C-alpha cells in the first residue's frame, strides 16, 4: 500500500508542484516546510490554483500564521482565493483597486486570531447584491454597516461567549463584543471587495480596550464603529476623543491596525492576553486636529474639521456643537428607545461609554444624545393625542386647550403653564363651563417671557378629579406630551388651579415637586392624607385663600398648613420656600390671583437638591427627585442628605428605597460612603449608559434620569 501511494501520479504531481514552487517562489516553499504533515494540502492548492490566481495564493502561503499552515486544507484556500477574485470582478472599483490592498485586506480569510471558517461564501451571497451599485468601497462600507447587523440580528453584548468570536459564533448567539462586531463588519466588507482591517487599542488613560474597523474608501483609510453607523458618513465614532489620547502613549497603548502580512511590527491585541499580531501603528492619524465651528454660509479653512452647529432634536432646541460620532451614538440610542421593555432590559451599550458617564462633561453629552432619541421615540407614541388635544393614562383621559402667550424664548423651548379649573362633584355641563372659564381666567403676561398656557379638563366629574391616584400619571403624561411634541422646557413647568383645581395643586405639589418649577393653589385647602408638607422642601409652593372662605374649613386649614410650613422652615433653614396669601375679607371667589403668572413663569425647576425629605401618601407615586421606591405605599418615608461623597439616609417602613445618582451630583470617580439608618458601607459608583436610558424611559424626563442606582439597605 505504501509503495502504491508513493508511486502514485497524484503524489508525483504534488512533489513536482513543491519543486516548482521552490524554484519560482521561495516563500511558498518555506510555507510548505512550515506545514509539517499538512504539506500535501498546501502543495495540492499550489498545483490546482488557476494561473490568474497564483499570485494571490502565493501571498496567502507566504504569510500563513503557523497554526494555519499546519491545518488549512487545499479546498479552503482555493475557495477563499476564487471568491475574493469573484467579488473583485463584481464591483465597480475592483479593477482599479491596488494589488497590495487587495492582497492584504480583501483576500485574507481571517482578521486576527478568530476561529478559521468559511464566512465568505455566506456573506458574498447575502451582501454583494447590496453593494454592486455603489460607486466606491467607502460607500459600500457605509451601507454594509447600516445593514448587516440587523440582517444577522447581532448586536453588542458582554454576554457573548468570547471577545474574539468568528462570525458563526456571533450569529448563533446574536451577541458579540466590539471585537466580534468588528470581525463581522470587516469580513462582510472583504466578501464585497472592500479592503478592511481591525484597529485594536488598550487605552492609556483608563481601564479597558476597544476594537473598530478601518476601510479603504478608494483614496484613504477611514474608520467606522461596527454596528455604529453615522448618517454623516465615515471617520465618525464615539471613541475619537479617547483615540486622540493615544498618539503620545507608550507603544503598548497605541492604536494598531491589524495586518495579515508581516509588517515587521508585532503588538499585543487589546481583547485578550498572549495574542500577538502583525500590525501598523496608526495613532498619528487619530491625533487631535484643529477644529472650528462654522455656519452653513461659511466653509472651514483647509485642514480644519468642519463641525456643524445644529439642533440635536427639536425637543431640546438649542444650538450645540455636534462631535464626530454623535450620529452613530444616536443610532444606538434610537435602537434602545424603540425596543420593547424586554429587549431594553437586556440591551447593552459598549461598556467604554460607561466610563464617559463618570465625568460631568461626558454625562452632559450622552444625556443630551439619549434625550433626543427618547423624545423622538416618545413623539411617535404621543403625537396623535397631542394633536387631538387629549391626554390619556390608564383608563382615564382629559381634553385640554393650549394657547401661545408672547414669543418663543430664544433657546427655542417654551415654559408651560397647566391651569386646573373649578367645579368637581358636579354635572358635566358645570365642570365644562368651569373649564372654559379657566381657559381665559389667568391674565396673559408676555413680558414675563413667552409661554404656553394649557387649560386642562379634569378626567372625571368627581369631587377629587384633580387629586386622586388616577390623576397623577395622567398629569405626568401631559407634561411629557408637551415636552416632546411642543418644545416645552421640562424645567419650566408651572401648575396652578382655583377651587377644585386648587385642591389639585395641594396634592400634586407635595407628591410631584420634582416635576415643577412652581405650584400654586387658590380657594382650596390641604386634603387629609393627600397633602403632606414634608415633600415641599425645595418646590416654590404658594397658596391663597379668603378669610371668609369657611366652607369645608378651607381658611382654617390653609392657616394651619402655613404654620406647619413655617415650622419646617425654622427646623430646616433654607428649605420650604412657600408663600401664603390670606385675603381676610374675601370669600371663595374673586381672589386677587389672576396676575400670578407674571411671577411664576420665570421660575426654573431644581432637579437635584442635596437634601430630600419624602413621606409617601399614595400607592402611585414612586419617585421624589433622585429617590425611588420599587413599590409606593402610604406611610413609607425616606430622608436623605448628600454632602460631598457621603449620603446619609434614614428610613421608615421602607426597605426598597434607591438613590438615583450621576456625575452632576457626585464624583463617580471617588470613594462613596453610604449611611443607612446608622449603618455605614462603602459603595462603588459604576455608571451605566443602559441605566441612564432605562431611568430616562421610566421617568419620562431626561433631567431626572440617573446613571447609577444605589440600593438604600
């Protein structure tokens, strides 16, 4: 048997191929020598490759990593070469693509150290039809990045099996790291004859690493974040600021573009230990460049980056300088906020972004981008009702009217006045007439700055239509509608009411103080069990009653409530900013409150007071500034004082409290001390972009969202 094999024509042919390779291509002969027992497979490939593709196979054989030389089959190598040439023939730029780019960044079957497999056959079938009409490889790369991850249903997750997964593993799991996503995109590019390579870094200024993709656009290398397409094109990514810090970093922390061919430079890959690859140091291309802000009527000088000053979203209509990569980030935020609750619960952003939230500047940038995406998603849900002048929550709904007073403020965001009418516990016709009267009751004060005036109809004709558990979610939805559909500033919302509406003010002020810049109630009084003065520590709260308004004990109740607030002021200097107006000779109607908006409209909400005192009075409201409970219940209480990096909390019947914090109120990079009911513990504050988005979605207010949730137990 051995003699038959040795003397077979097949083996003679392989030996002849090996001899010919040694004469013609010493590097190929060297590959045969490295192949060991796999030498016959390499020789077979060399014998069978078409002459037009021989130089391509020679390149692969010359640069085969040691592990591949001893394992890859002739069929594998021949298929890779043939398909790379077929893709080159299929795209418009293929014939003009420089040979070195084709050989090193299209032809190779692997990006780095991932498992070797046939991804090219599948990706060419799926994705080549998408790009054959593109004019340049850069255009094709952009289209692929916009398309393939949704097609394959693979997105970022730290729950993936490995960081350096081959495509089939990422597709099977539906999860990949930044490295796995980059391998997917770079492989899809190569399958479509778009030169592509990975860039790896171990950050010099913080823990962690990152991987992205560079593609050849026909004239130069351009970078792109995998599954992070930016509508503005290439060379945009959230990581540009971090990458700029690498230009002067030590060698191990510089930016390395991976090469299949021997570059003479070996580097340690950022995604794992003991992984060394050939590469090129590309740090200089990411070094900081001069920037200038320009308007549409001017162009930047040569060599300067143009930064377009634009609105992120009309809900936050203020001029901001967009950073390169903001569009790519916005796409990620859009994907989060349009996902269902189950998907949001497991959604993961690149963990490198979490570190950016640790700084006030990073928090501001990411919060504004997330807010724009949140507003866009909410608008699709709320616009129809807003246009119809109706607000809904649960099984209740209320109509409203709105009018514009004065001109829109220069920052493009309206203050909002929500006016609640009298009546209650009366026939619908009477309550409707009271609602119509409230539409004109408070005098216009355009000199206070332009604002929107919303007259809200109570959702029912019950006695307590403005101050019962079904009303509070409806009111919060109303504010959200105006924020996302009418350019309202969430920090400039005023609630005001008379009689029945005044009773509403006495409830929503203490229950929802974090939603408003000011709350006022006239011709009404506190309601036992609903109006708890404790929570009014920060909100400018005012109320007015006539001395002769004795029905239901209104005058007496207001006087007692004012005395209670005055006592709280003395106990807590600087807190409880209330105003009580007692009009001694006045009855229930005709109070002198019609000009109050001149004083109230200019006020601005405080969202993060350092001292919080919260006594829950219902089973509905679960938030109070930066405090949160999992389940609301009457009688629960949390008192919290934040001083520097120390939070002291006392609780009553509340084991499910949380502090929702972020870089605006604490230093997330320093040790944090938590004291709950006398028990002290050290807490590591680790910000999370998913937490920021989840809390924004839950509270429906970008300013009340948090990046860190600290259990208070």
